């Protein structure tokens, strides 16, 4: 579903932020990108979700090139990142209606969908409060609901459990597993090991813009002869990270 | 796509975030000020119109001021039939005597009272000059007329050009036996021109051609700025724009949706303003106005959307838009002037809109230019929207770029370092407990401190001068003074005129209203300084040299410190006067205060109190601690003293010695204030110093002659300017230097004694 081939990215005149990255995410698979801050995860995800254009290489989603068929791709992906914020003065209700209109969801379907997803995440009691009055966790849940408003086939979540308590994280993770069961492809970036370990079928370790190793959590642990996945990550990181 | 556009349009009508920025507040204030100015202009026209309520059928008389003998003879002989000659009404020559030949106020009143349509003013010594026979040019004769009598324009011109210029000239030539030419012939209007009926027309035309277009422009510009900047730049600032970009909408749809929203916003003021237009304009005019304002709103909306796309925050977008806003306003102003109307302008956007709206109001629509202008505007609108759409494809305008290039990083580090350097509060010297909170750049710091007193004084002094100036115009002295300006032919004349102006200003020192207004003005300046310190700096008043002193303080309560200052000041200035007497520079002519100048004397006292305090607050209270905190105390004393000294450079008789003396006095006050920790005492010293010079001993105060003085003093024959200071007063002479040197000595000794006492106690 997501095919990334030798992708590199350079902003204006700076050095390469993402260097020659390739991977594949199949249907019904959860793929994790794991790396420290500044490794290039967000840039990579923004490229996959058509917000940025790769300097080199190609990205295909459901067979379509992100450089050319942007609009068609945006219709089939749901993208969530911490950089995208919700209008602080709107209410969840208004936002849902607004994005429903933008995604051209049939008018009679909007209230039905809204009720279903708001109840699932426990947003209903807050549906008429302004975003600025809500907690971080609630905001994140609303973001998730809105990014999945159009039932996308490909889901790209940048740090979805960032700033959430254990209960809410659990809720989000369960939901992702549910989506996986429905045959959706999920690309997930995180720096939390437990999330990566529990959720992902395959994990790519990203250090300084390059994928240094790839495989399931167990595979990586075995490959690096570590006690657990966390240690495996540190070994890989110290091996490949160049100072300065 | 239609649903999406509708949703985007609705979104622009959501809560507006851009109203709270400073740029929008400044723009709003500009707009309000602008409209008020134009309305004030119009209402002044209307006031003139309303004043004209005299009946049209009135006797037409001529006022002749200072008629010379030749004129009386001339009029007896040739103007005896004058009564029948003017407009078939009874007309008379009314003779008056008046010294001030430029006093338009008096002449206007006379003409109003006597139903005169012309005033002829002869110089007082007209006959003497003419009959001396040695001139080749007649002295000037001035004529004044109220120009709102257009029905008498012909009569007036006939009278001036035939009777006065030819017949009377010939008569004078015969009398004197010398052929000569007229000098300049002045024909001065005392009121703007027009008549009863035409005023209404003028006011309607001006309001149609100036106010209505301007209101449309300001309304559309302001509303577009608020909503346009909020639409895309605001979304970027709040981080919600990316979620919009992630939807399957094309960039074009996003631009279009926001554009329509902003346009609909602009239609709100437009619709409101169209309501009064309906009552003024005819159908065709209304149609043209409607088309023009719609195209204008589209164009401005497109510009704001383009700027919004290019910027990533509301403030930066508004700041970008502000120059465009001002340029358009300037274009509006040029459109208000008839002289800029050329055949091409009505076809151009903005120009064409302004003229077109005015034409529509007046019912003189030129459809050709209106249509060309609208088409041009629509084309520009399309270009703006196209560019906006292209801009949204560029990554740098849509997604926040995380990684910065090396150059950007270096720049950011530099900016941070500068910020830290500028904002760290390091005080080099602490005066009156002041510590700087923020560092400005060196130049703006010094210029701000040196120019603030000048700016404030130059703001209120001319205002205080207005009543004095009006009464001066009515006095005979003004005649000579104004005629000086006409004779400026060389540089040396300019300096003469300058000296004369200074003298005129000094003359105002005898005017009650001037003294009163000055006093009030000084209080105002004090209030401004208190405002600066309390509201802007948010510092206590003690940093202005006004700490709260109680009786437990070693110096006693504030009033005691003030009274001590009065005593010390009296001692200082008395020693100067004594020295002047002893060296034989001046003689005391005894008691001179007259009973009718007691009022002025009291006003003087009331003026000197805030005057002394103001100068002390400016230089010692405000400037010294602030300069000291950055450059140290010695420089602060030097700088404030030089500023104080140079502030008097425009006074009469200013010399190098005066500069040095004033700097010495200022330095003494500065050191005294610094040592005492407040400025109560120096305020009183300053007040009493000036008061005694001007109103006790009758000397000049820094070049200003004293009046209403208790004693009167005059310079002796052997007085030298070096010792006595000449026209500048004692402050320009060596006597003050000597006394100030002695005062420094006493101050030094007192400090030394204080120190030794302290060490003895320890």
C-alpha cells in the first residue's frame, strides 16, 4: 500500500534530512518508524502524506505517485501529526462538520459518523466545548477522529500517543489494532518502545535520516544480541549516530 | 467543491483573531483620524455657510483706514456721487484710524458691522512720503474684502482697478508733481470665496467626491485586512492550516473559498455605506457605484489573500499589508485634489474607483472610464488569485520547515545574543534608584532623551502662543514686523527677521494670556512625564526624583526641602545681583511695580512654579538617571547640562559665555540633586532663580526681558556685556560664573564636612 523508494529530502540549502530511505508497508500491516528527535521521522511522514515533495526518489500510495496525484492520495490517507493543530475557538462538533464538508461526506452521514466516533472516544460530553478548554488527551482524540473522518485506507500517525496518559494510549492502540484487523495499512512513528514493540509488525530504526535496520521487534533484538528491544535500539543508535 | 467552498466561506466568518494585533489597532486609529480630519474640513465649510445669514439687500459701504489728506480731497471732489454708483443702493465711505494695517480680524468685524464690501488701508504717513517728491514708487495700499459677496465682485474690481489705481494715482501725481508707479497692490480676501447658494453645492460636492469614496475605501480596506489576514496567515499561525492542506481540496479551492469569504466581509461596510448613497445618487449613478465597489472589494480581497498566503502569522501579514494600505490612502488623498485629475487617471484602478464613486454620487457617470477601470481591476484580481494559488504549492509557504540552513541558524544565534545583551539590565550608576529595564540602540537612546524635552516644549509653546499672537496682530507693532518678511532679500535680512521674531516672542512675556497658557502648558508637560514614568516605564515616582519624604528623613518632609530650595535660590541670585551692583554694571532704580500689573505679577509667580519644576524634571529628574544608568554619572551630568544649555540657544543674546554659564548652573543643580537624592530643592531653586531675575530685580531671564517686576534695574553707561551678560541677562555674564564657582566651592566644602563628620561618628 505504501511504497517508499530511495527517498531523500533537503530543505532549501541545508544538509539532507532524509537520506535514501526505502521501505514497504503492506495491507493490514502496522509499520513503525522509531528514532530519536530530529531523526527525520516527521519529514518522512510529511512527504508520504504529500505535504512535502521528496528531493529524490518516489513514494507510491495504493500505486499512485505522491508527486503527481496528490489530491487522489489525500482522499485515501488519514494523517495525524502534532504539528497539525485544531482551531482553539471551534468546538469538536463544528470541526467535525467542517471537515465532513471538506471531505464531501454525504450530509445525512455526518451526524451518524460523528455520534459513532465521538462515543467511541468519549468525546460526546465535550462536543460543544471550545478546543482551547479541553485537555491535551481530549484534543489528541479529536484530532484522531477528524483525521479518520473519511475512512482512509492508509493511516499515517506521527506520535499518536504523545502526551497521552496510559488509559488513553491504550484506547488509541486498541483502535489501531482494530483498524489493522479491518485491513488498513498503518504507518506509525514513535519514540516510545513499548508502543512500537506491542503494535508494530515491522519496525524501521531511523538514525540521522537513514534507516539503519529493519524487522520485527524480536528480529531486531536477536540480530543485535540484546536482552530486550530497548537495548537493541540503543546499540543500533550508538553504532550509527555520528556526533556533530 | 461547492460544499467545500461554502464551508471555507463560513469558516472565515468564525471568530476573528486578527483584531487584537497592534497593527490592526494602529490602522483603525489611522482610519478614524483620517475620517475625522476630512469631516472637520467639511464641517468648517458648513460653518461658514451657516454664518452667512445676512440679507442680500444691504447697503454697500467702503471702509477707509487712515485716510490721508489727498484721499479726503480726492473723494470730496470725485466720489461725491459714490452713493448712487454702487449697485443702486446707498453706499458710504466710512473713515477709521487704525495702526495695525495687517489686522484682518478687526477689518473683518468692521465690514460685518457696517455692511462694507471693501476696506482700503493706507499707511499712516502716506501723504508725507508722497509729497516729499523723492520717491519713484508709491507706498503700498492694502485692500481687504469679504469674498462671500460675489455679487459685488465687479463693483469691487472696478473700484480697485479704476478709481483707486488710475484716478487716484493720477490725482496724487498731479498733487505731488512727480510721475511714479504703484507699488505692490495687495488685494486680500478675509474669508474663503463663495456665496450663500453655492455653499450648499460645494458641501454636497465635496462630501460626494471626497467623504463617500474615502469611507468606502477605508471600510473595505480595513475589513479586508482583518478577515483576509485571519483567513490563511491566521490559520498558519495557529497551526490549523496543515489540516486544511491534508484534505483532498485543491489549492485553488482553498484560495477561492477564503477569497469569497473575505469578499463577503468587505461587502458588509459596502452595504452599510450604500444606504445613504441611495438617497443621494440617481439610478445610473447607483449602478456605477455598486459595480465599482464590488470590483474594488474583489481586488482588495485578492490582495489580502495573496499577502496572507505569503506570510505565516497575522502580525507579519498585517505589517506587509500596512504599506499597501497607506499607499492606497495616499492615492485617495491625491484624488481629492483637483489638480491631479488628468484624463488617464479615471481609467486606472483605485484612481478610477475614487473618481467613479464621486461621479456616481453627483450623477455625472462616465461609463467608458468606469467600465475600463472595472475590467482592469478584475484582471488584477485574477492575477492576484493565480499567484496566491501558485504560492500555496511552494513548501516554504505551507509547511513549517523544521531544519534551518546554517546561515539561518547563525542569524538566529546572533539575534538571540543581541536580545540578551539588550535586555539584560546593567546599570552603571544608580541615580534616584533608577535601574534600566531595557536597552535601546545607542542612537535612539540619546536622540530620544535629547529630543523628548524639545519635542514636548515645541508642542505646547506654539499652542500657548495663539491667544497672544491674535492680540499681537491687532496691535500696531505687528505692521512693522509683518512688513519685514516682505523685504527679505538677503541673508543678513534673514538674521534681522530672526532677531525681530525673538523680540516679538519676548514681547509675549507681557501678555497675561500667554503667561497663563504657558503655566498650564508646563503643568501638562509635568503630567506627561509622570505618565511616561508611571505608565510606560512602570516605575515609581522616586525614579523621577520625587521620593516620598517624611519628617523622619534627614532632609525632612518634601515641603521643607522645597522651602529650603527657595531660600538657597534666593541667596544665589541675590549674590549675583549684589555683584552686579558692586561692579557697577547695573543700578537699582527703585520700586517699580504698578498696581495694574499686579495681576500679571501673580500670573508670573504661578507660571514660574511649574516652569522651574518642568525643566528640572526634564533634565535632572528624567534624563539624568536614565542616561546615568547606561553611561555612568559623569556623562549623564555632562549630557543633561549640555542639553539644558542648548535648549536656550534660540533665546536673544545667546553667547558662548551664556552656554558655559547655563551648563555650570545645570551642573550645579545636577550635583545638588544627585547628592540630595531628590529634586524638590532644585525645583524650588530653579523657580526662585528665574522669578527673582525677572520679577524681583527686573533683569532679563535667559534672553527674555522681565516685566511686572518689584524693583527696576537698568544697565549703567560703563556696563560691559562680558560682566553683565547684555541682552541675555546676568546668565550671559561673568558675574554668574563667579557666583556659580563660589557655589561649587561651598557645596564641595559642605560635602567634605559631612564626610568628616560621618567618619568621626564611626
